[in-house]
């Protein structure tokens, strides 16, 4: 498998578009296998060579910095694009067939069981949980892509018995022309509107995870998500519908042969009762219950031991920055949900934790509609709403005349300090931005880490 990939790449004129984590992985893989091959790099970051001085020493590499030059890209046989590069403002008609990725190349040349997971929210948790279930059932599993390591970093460890679990973003899927053996699409909400020409383009990119599947492949999809329903995707007989509304059981079963759903407080796979939803689990909230249903679907497809599957589900802990318990300080539980970058995630987090008395909310404004979030907050039991940054100011202005206790601060540290003053003992303070971190923090991880630092600061 690896040999076939290398044979394919050997005589290609290649450029790496974007030199972040994945671009660097691609470069290291190519340079290791082709020490004297011409490999070029194009990146918008003018400081790239200062950050990566080793590239100056590679005499077989030209680094092109600044605005993307589409005309120059036409001269290459293969453009291996990193996920973070947006091409929405460029005419790419002449290069679109040349654009590929580690993900697509891997699927093209590695004939193994691959499980791809996408969705606006829940990808990392679901991917990690599937990986844990596989390992608990004695399978050789590798967690790759977004939350895992880049594919090319671990590609030499992959053999015919490996199951690859791939957390895949819409950016990776946008130009993909290959699909995994088992594809999962958890949901689709307004997100990444700055990367696409329209929200519909974003959702269509997500559906590429299953668009190129064969008849004997499986697509596990959310049949209740309105944004997904609008696409009218041509589902196959093998595909599995996931839904939670028990009132829709009959309608959904008529549409799809295989279904996973909740009935009488149990998760069912078709007519088979799998597990009680009230079992003791570390994952909280209805959104995580939905993620678990997709994991069970994978278990059934692969004929895994269902007892070991449930054992792994129940013992699984939430990931960092995802409804992560930080500490109890003076009777108040502090939770970090920095990954909540859209309104729906904030709503789900508050519902999951239930005793939320204070929230810290706000981030970069990308034009996402806040109406449903505003209405939810008005009727919720959240008493203190501490707003920061651009969307925080919008939320503050729209709720300042409500019955809520409203606060606005320019920085996270001040917001955390205020939360310690106002949150009632026995209740919860939750960082739940409902917006992206860019422009204020490097990423959501930095935002979450700083929140934890400020929460614990006075406890050292």
C-alpha cells in the first residue's frame, strides 16, 4: 500500500499549499522518501521561513510566500492542500483536479477499514470514543487527522489489520474525491462561514465524506438535522439513520432499512435493544448521547462485542475543552467548554450541566445568527451572563434590558474574576463562547487553557 503511494508520487511535480501542522507532516514524509526530489511550498504567512529556518537549507525546495498564486499552481501535477487554506476567493477552475490532501491520498492507496467522522460539533469526542471502543475490543486502531496525528506521520505503522479512525473537517473534505468505508456525519450547523461562499457549500463539503462510497460501504447520518435534510442526499441501502425523536420512529424506518434510535429510554439498533440511556456514564448531555448512538452503529457494522463496546462508552471521559470539569472553588464548579464555538454548542452545554448559574460568552463575530441563542438565554435558568469580545458585546446589548445580570469585559481574565464573585455556591460557572477564538486567542485550546489558569490562579 505504501509502496503504491510512493510510486504514484515519485514522478509528480508537487507543491504543498499551506505549511501548518499537516503541511509540515506532508513535507517530512515526502522528503524522507524522496531526499532529492523537488518539493515546493506555498504559504500566505510571510514569516514562515523565520519560524521554520530549516527550509532555507533544503536546496530542493522553493518556498513561495504571500498571496496564493493560482497561475503558478497550474504548473504543478499535484497540489497537496492543507485544511486551513481557503480558496473561495480564487478562480480554481484550472487547478481543481490537481488539488488533493493526505486524507485523499491515503484513501486512494490504502485498502484497509477506514472510518471517517465529520460534523460541525462532536467530531473529536466521537472519533476518540470509536478509537477507544476498537482498542477495547482488541482491534489495532489508529486515531488520525484533526485530533489525532497527521496521517503521514503514522503511515508506516499501518498494515492490512489496521483500522484507521479519521476525524475529518469540511476543509479537508471540500476537494476530496474519495470516501472511507464507514462514513459518519453527525450534524451540520452554521460554522466556518468565512471559509465558504455560502453555508450550503459548507454542508455540501461535509457530504463529500460519503459522496464517493461504493454500494458495500456504510454511511451513518443524522436524519433529524434540518440542514442535512435540505441537501436531499442519495442514501444507499446499507446506510444507517440516527435519530432521537421517538415520535418519528415509524416515519424514519420507512425511509431507511437500518436505524439507530431511542425508545423507552433505551438505544435500539433496528429491533435490537442495545443499552439503557440512564447507565452511569462520564459523558454528559443529550448531544453526547447522540454521539454514542453513532459509535454503537460502528460497533454493529464491524460485529464488535457489544458488552465491551458499552464498557468503553461508560468509562470514557470527556476531552479537554469539551465540558471539562476544572475545579470546585468556594463551592462553585467551574467547567471549560472552549470548543463551544457555535450557539447550538452553548445551548447543548448548558442543558447538559443543568445547574449553570453563570456563563462566560463571546468571541469573534463571523455573522452567525444569534437569535435562537438569545431566546434560549432569556428563558434559561442562567442568572449571570458575562460577555467578552465582539459577539459578547452583541449579546450584552441584546440582553441588557432583560432580567439577567449582565456584565461586559474586554478580557477573559477579568471575566473569570467576576464569575468568582457572582456565581452562587453549589452551582456552575461555564466558559461557553458560542463563537470562535480567532483574533483574541491563537485557537480554542489556548482560550480554554487560559480560562483554567485564571480559575486556578488564586488557588496556587
